[in-house]
């Protein structure tokens, strides 16, 4: 998300984001974090990351279907459920 933001943000916004990211965890304020999050939202960086994650899970699950699995079918179902949960959960 951060890389996507840096790719699409204005030069001024990039400089501000980099200034925040160069601070230590202790130096970052709630305002710093909210600023970066607001930019991520306004530039669609979060949605972009969600779309990419879903596409990668879909690709991985499709590849799994081409492999002859000799284990328990429930294991594959659990793996698919975990992968889908990771990208579909709402925060």
C-alpha cells in the first residue's frame, strides 16, 4: 500500500509520507499515522492492495487445483478457507 501511495501521490505528498516513515515508531504521532492513512484512502492504495491480494489468492488456488493431492480433502479446504479469509476479512 505504501509503495502504491508513493507511486501515485504528488511530489509534496511523497515528501511528507517519507518524512513520516523516516521517523522512529516512538517519534510518529497519531496525526502522522492518520495523515498517511488518509492519503492511502484518497489515492486508492488500500483498494489496490486488496485487489492485488485477491488476484494472487485466486491464482494460487487455481494452481492448487492442477496438483494431484493425495492427502485429506479437508486439508485443501482449510487452506482455501484460510487464504480467502486473509483477503476477504474486513478490518
